[in-house]
């Protein structure tokens, strides 16, 4: 998978979150976006998802520019698997209902086909026994796995995960990271924002460091963590790996 | 069991108290009984008007709530002006102005239908606010999530927002319906022969104030108490974590 940003700027009111970013990355499986809070990681992910549009510049995914008009952006989103930090499941639907909704309403599958496909994915993540439960009855880790199942069930071109483990305790974190590792092995390209440095180092092909409204450094994971070139990256890693 | 017992005991005590105080005023039933048909007709009119206004005000309220969220500014401002005007005026003023002012000016003389429309416009403004608050109580993240899976705007409302809004707003809307039933009594000032009008008429004809107005109160309670009990039941039932 290949993404390319040229001159991408995104502002929220008076605040410029991404400032004329030029960035290119090619990777087989996983690209990890790391960096300090407020640096623009999640904003970049939302732009790639087509949830927000940049104020200036162009984004290419596998050579195709992201559309500008809302209807085509919607189609782009429907073929992209997006997972949020706070799970964002629909609280009035069961786990199965959550996974089925995009299949029946967006992708036009018949209810029975959608149910089979949803159950397959839930089964893969060991969630079959929880299929009928509502999100409030599930643990954080289970909710996030359902959210990943929902994103994956539509067979997306790639997956975008925005800090998928930040709201979870360590045990649930590993439960969700296991799922992401499995995804990686199944060959779906993944771009994820994460604070789990150990995980980024072991499972990502490439790591991009985003701070101060731009991409400061992007390198293969091992190289990035062993010999960061930018002083800001070195400082960040020293601080974050201190304890 | 203890609850039921103490409830019955209290009811008995209060009834006895009222009886001691007012029994002198409660002996003219025979004469009032002669007007039972007038009274029941009034009650039927009240129920009919309330039911019609309930349906109409729900429609008005839903459309207004959507209009208030519209990105088309003239529509949004019209909805805001409507809601704020109606909520800022007493219902009596709306009834008088609506009937003697507007309805008379356009030559619309059917009191009952005018009454239903005025009541619906009044109640619709409150229902619009309840629905709007309900829609806004559904978090930003739900919209994000709906957009993320590729739902259109209309689908988002249908599959994600409304089901959650319904559960949120049922208790306050039920409460509003109970208000609507009570507020229909104000239509007596434009001469609609509803329940309050009938009771007042019977009082004038028989000089039996208590015998006319006690049944009046009881008949309103028969309509509103189930609604408020239902509201309480809904309040306990619909809460879920998000």
C-alpha cells in the first residue's frame, strides 16, 4: 500500500493541525503513526478515512486522489475500515447488529447473507457467544474487537485504527493487539495511530513520527527505534521509553 | 403490601376529611345527574381533541426539530422563530388570537378544528424542543461512526440517530402529552363544548359547584394519571449505558 500527501493543510478554527504536509510512505502490511498528543496523528487518519477533507493539498491512496465531493467520499469511507479509540459502537444494536448494519444498508447484502458473513467474522475474533449482547454488556476489549469486526466484515481495501487500545487496561490491550496481529497476517494493509511503542516496533513495517503539524520522520520500524535521526524524535522516544 | 395498605389508609383518611368538610356542598347530585349526557359529550370532545392534537403535534414537532437542524437557513430561522414565539406566549393568548384573530380573518369558523390546530401548534413547539434535545444528546461519535461505515445522512437518522432519540425522548414526550390533555381545557374560552366547558355549563344551570367540578377533576385524572404512570415506567426502562 502506498499513501502520498502533497501540501496537505488542515485547520480547526484558528488552529493549524497539519501544515502543508508532504509525505510519502509505501508499506506491505502496517504503518504506525506515533507522536505526541495534539501533533496531528488522528487528524491525518481522519483525512485518510475521508471523514474530514483537507483545507488544501491532495492525498493519494495507491495512486488515486481522494475525492472531494461528499457522495464519492462516502463511497470511499464505505470501502475503508475505520476503528475509533472509543469503539463507537451503536449502543442500541447488538454486537451482531453492529456488524450487520453496514453490510445490509451500505453494501446491499441480503439479511441472511449479511448474518452469515457477520457471524464468520465474529467467530474469527471469538465473539460468537457475545453476538446477541448489546455494547453496554461487553467489556472494553470485546467492544473494540466488535468494532474491528464491523470494520473488517465489509472487506475493506485497508484498515485505519485510531488509538485502538488507548481506552483499555493492559490485559484487554493485548487481547486487541492479538487481533491486530492476526489482521496483519491476513494481509489487509493497516494504518494505525498508537502509543504502544513495543507493538509498533514489533509489528509495523514502517513508523512515521508526527508532531508540530507535520511528519518529522518516517522509517522502517527497526531503524526508526534504533537510530532515529531527528533530535525531536530521539527526545520523544527517550521520554516515552524511560519507565 | 405495606405500600398498598398505607395508600388505601391515606385515601380513606383524606376522603373522610373532605367529606366532613364539604358534605354540605355535595348533596345536589340528582340535578347534576340530569346533565350526564352533556358531561359525557364534553369528555368525548376532550378525548377527541387531545388525540387529534397528539398526532398533529408529533408531526409538527418532528418536522420543526428537523428544520431547526437544517443547513438551509431560511428554514432553520423560521423554525426557531416559531418555537420561540409559541414558547414565549401563554396558551390563552394563542387561543384567543388564533381564533378571534387569525381564524376569523380567514373565515375559518369550525371551532373544533381551529382548536385542534392551535393546540397542536402550541404543543408542537415543545415537542420540537424535546426532539431537538434528544437528537443533540446523541454524541458526535455516533455520527462519526455512521459516516465511517458509509451511511448516507438519511440512513444515519433512520438507523442510528432516531432509534436512540426515541428511547431518550419517550418519557418527556409522554409528559408533554399529559400537559396537552390538560391544556385542552383552555379551549372552553372559545366556546368548544369540551369537558371543562360542559362542567361550567352544568354549574351555571344547577348552582352545584362541587357536584359539577369534582367529576370534572376526576375525569381529567382518569386521562392523565395513566400517562404519567406510563412516563415513570418508561423512565426506569429506557436508561442504558452508552
